[in-house]
C-alpha cells in the first residue's frame, strides 16, 4: 500500500507540474499573440498614412 501511495503522489506531482507548464505556455502564447496583433495594427496604420502622403505628393 505504501508503494502505491508513493506512486500516486508522484503521478499527482507530475500532473501538477505539467499543468503549471501548460499554463505558463498559454500565458506566453497570449502575450505573443497580443504583440503580433499590435504590430499588425501599427503596420496597417503606417501603410494608411504613407498612402495618404503619397496621394498628396503625387496626386
């Protein structure tokens, strides 16, 4: 029984560790997605501004 209990504790520990790692990766994924989304919005805004400037300069 003691061996079974130790094995169960080890499996629970590994399960908790994997959940923690998964949570960390999900957080990192959300941060990177937000960063990329922000960069895309910034690039889109710059393209609009450059287009307007070019239209004014060259008709």
